[in-house]
C-alpha cells in the first residue's frame, strides 16, 4: 500500500507541477459556474411565475429535481471533455520522456504502478467535484434541498469518473503521444455516451443491451437518491476491466522492453 500511495503522490505532484491541473480545474470551474448560473436563473424565474399564480414557489418547486439534478446531468457532459485531459499523460508522458523503462524495471509491481496512477488521477477528479460543492452550498444557504440525493449523486459521479479514468489509463498505455491519447480517449468516451442512442435504432434486444452498457444511464438512479447494487456492480466491474486491460498493456510493454 505504501508503494501505491507513493506513486499516487508522484502523479498528483506531476499534475500540479505543470499546467494540466490548473487548466483543467479552471475550465471545469468556469463551465460549471456557467451551467449553475443559467439553471439558477431559470429556477428563480419559474418560482416567480408560480408566485404570480398564487402558489408558493419554493414549496411547489423541488430544488433537487428541477435545479440540482439537471445541473449534475450537465456535469457529466463536462466530464466527457475534461477527463481525457487528466488521463492522457499517465503513461504517454512516461513513454515520451523515457522514464517508462525505469518504472518498469523498478521493484514495483504492475498492480502497484497502475493503482498508484489510478488513485492519483481519481484524486484530481475528486478535487474537481469538491469545487462544485461550493455552488451546492449556496443552495443550502438560501434554500432547503434534500441532502441524501445529492450525496448519492456524487457517489455515482465518483464511480463514473473512476470508469472513465480506467479507460483513459488503458488508452494512454498504448501510445507515447499525448494528443493521440486525448483524442482516442475522447472518442471512446463519446461512444460510451451515445451507445444508447445507437442501440435505439437496432431493435429492442440490442437497445436493452446498449442501455445496460451505457456508462451514463447508470447514473440516473444515483441522481434520484437511489443506490442500486446493479449500478454499483456495473461501475466496479467496468473499472476492474479497464484496469485489467491496462495491466495487460503494461505487461506487454515490459516484455518488449
């Protein structure tokens, strides 16, 4: 465990030693703030309209369903664009700089290296989610949202982010070009995003299969405050499979070296 944490700490320092972490967090905060402001203005307008009809806006409108849930759905779109920037350098930079040979010949196991890089990237993603809590806190100051659906939604986003990271690690381990890693990762994420739409044109059997494979559809129940073991198992299995593919790619790199 000590070796895994050491690798994770090295990865986190590498993120913040260069511009990647600051650019990622800056773009994330800017876009999230824009979505938050737009949805908040819409929510306030709807509340005022309901007041004009003699209804109590804050009581009649559910802030979780009509403000927070759409906000977090938009966050998943941001993840699609931002996450490849986090994972593109994990192995590609090691290959480009030539440090991959030192890493693979060190007394560290492949499992320790992969998990260290995974935890490092997941930590940066956790910081990104922590930034969004500032805006959620504003809603608690001026309103009365339910906290349990918010907690489960963040658990779901953390699991979904872990799945994206595992895929990004695998793709990054295949190339030493960070731009290529970014584009391939983004393309894969986009496919996982639209796979349900593609399956809807292929008949009910394929449609049902693509709905289960869709990484985004499994997040819906979490945003409702429901933690279904089916979704948890899916995300954990997805992460395990992605890390397994990464381990195989790293192992083949070791034999080639």
